[in-house]
């Protein structure tokens, strides 16, 4: 798999015609979703989908829990655990470490269980890439421990997210994103180039890392993304 690591930095594209292929680039900026009084959305009684230019984000909201893809405009960078486990009781899970979106006001919080991002209403399209950074809860666990695995991160610990693109015929191609390794972690917005995937119909996200127990990864499996570029 290709890797989007600490040294990668590219210039974000805006919506413009592609003079070579006759395709158009659309930048998904997550600005169109109304948010609650705490500054986030993770699905609600009105629906569990966010749609923008054919890109469909799926959330799984159950009142006392959520998984999938949320949207936030929160500007705090710290994390404090709430007294309960519902989204509203842990609003800091919707903070990112930079305290801002890559552009505009909103960004997407990636916290998937089985949910995926559908590209171009399920029709093949190029996904050029997106910008990413760490979630505040993830960084808190890196620096202070996660309460389940001993200790904070040292130079031997690592965390990554594998982004997998699904082809129309069922094949897949993956790109790894390094969120923490070698005693450091992502602290700013960085670009992940997905152009090597070619045309895909769906994106899925899986987190793996060095901190785990018998039930799996113990580091909070979050990532924040913004300005996702599709070409169709």
C-alpha cells in the first residue's frame, strides 16, 4: 500500500475544469450540514446521511452512541472525557488538534465501524485525495494513555489509518495514512494523495496501531478530514 506520511504536503485544488480529460474537480468541504448547539453533527432523528456533489457520508446515530462520519466546526484542541458516553456528553471527540478546518468552518470526523463513504452516488469517479489531521481524543491518548493499554506512546508505538477504495467490479486498492510513529504524531493538516486508486465507487477506513488488547485497538480510532477532491 502507498503511504501518506509526515513529509507530504500539497496545494489544495478548487473546483475547476480539467482541460485534458474534460472532467471537473469538486472539492467536498462539508459546509452544508446544520450543526447542533455544541458545534457538531453525527446523524440525528432527521437522518444519518450527508450528501454533497454525489458524495454520501453515512453516520450511525443511536442517541447514546454514534459511528461513521460526523461533521464539526469546533475550535477547541483539547479533550476531556464526559460523564457519559453519548455524543453530547463527549463533545470533545469532535475537536481536531489544529483547532480549525483546513478551509471554511466545517470538517469531517471519521470514526467508522462498518460505514463507508459512497463516491459519486455509487458510480465510478476519481478521488484525488483529501486533507487530514488528528482528532483531539486520539492525541490525548497518544500523550497521556488510553486507560486500557499501559502508558502513553513512545518511539516504538504507531497508529495508522488504511483507506481502501472499492472498484466497480469489486476489486480494491489501499493507501496507508501515518497518524503517529517514531515518537511523533500529526499536528497539522496534511494532504493524502489517493490518485493512484484510479476510479472507485466507495471509500472505507480501518485503523490499526501498536496499542491493543484482546478486543482490538485501544487508541481512539478517529481521524479528521477536509476538502476531499473528486473528479468526474
